[in-house]
């Protein structure tokens, strides 16, 4: 008897995205802001923590993004992770 497993892949597609991001340096936030502006992404809210405020010892931020159109969140996360100085980004 064969067992067939089916996987459902869920892709979240909306205009609002909240990310937790860690950076190599505080100045990386400027690059994130510039990238958002260049791609018509509005930063609705940002809470920044300096390296001495985080467990990891890295600069971090929680950022609420408003995208110009409904977009797969995984694509946006990958784009932000490609910014020089971003260690990682994850949706929260």
C-alpha cells in the first residue's frame, strides 16, 4: 500500500507586512529606508533597537511596511535580506 502525502503551500499575499530585521550596523537602516523609498514601499512604523538592547548584540528593528500592491511576502523578505548589511529578516 502506498501512502500519498499532499502538502499545501501557503503564500501570503497582502499589502501590509511586519518584519523583524537584524543588521550588522545601525547605519544599515539608512539602506533599508532608501530601498523602500526606491521601490515605493512606505515604512508606516519602525522600532529600532541598538546592539546593547538586543540579546544577539546586533542592531535590530521591527518595521511595518505598506507595499504598493499585493505582493508575496516571501519575495519582499528575500529582497530586504539582499540589502548589504542586513543579517536576516523574518515576518512577525
